């Protein structure tokens, strides 16, 4: 991971094998960011999706691996009750499924 700060903007590059959300939170903590938004694009080899199940009031998690293209990442950051960065994000990925067909997945 590498980043540069220019005025009120932070430009972040996340290296292969690094977790996207954890990297964003780490920079926010280091730079004392209490509120902001982020956006991004790139490639991933593993994505953990979460789906909210209202009846259970809980998430279930799914993992997709392979060559995934992050078409869009959007989110915001604030701080929790302990003063630690908390993020909320949405992303869209495209990838080839097991049949070699192009598929798109939205992480909401």
C-alpha cells in the first residue's frame, strides 16, 4: 500500500494481496480522518460478499475467487463510538463464471 496526501485529498494505491477495506481504514486511522468518502477501481482475486437477510437480522457471506475486475467502489468513512474508522461501501465486480461466461456481481 502506498498513499499520498494533497490538501484534503488522499490518493491510495493498494497492492496485490492487500485487503481493500482494511487498507482504507488503516490510512484513515493514520491520517486521523473522521469523515469522508472514497471511490475506486481495480482488479481483485478474491471478494467476500455479504447479503443482508432481514428475517435473521444478520448477514450471510459468499466468497468469489478468480480474476475479478472491480468496476466501481464507492463508500464513506466515519468514526465509531471508540473513535476508530468505520466504513460503509458498495462495489460492482465483473468476472468469468465457471462456464466461462461474463458475470457481474454487485456488493451492496
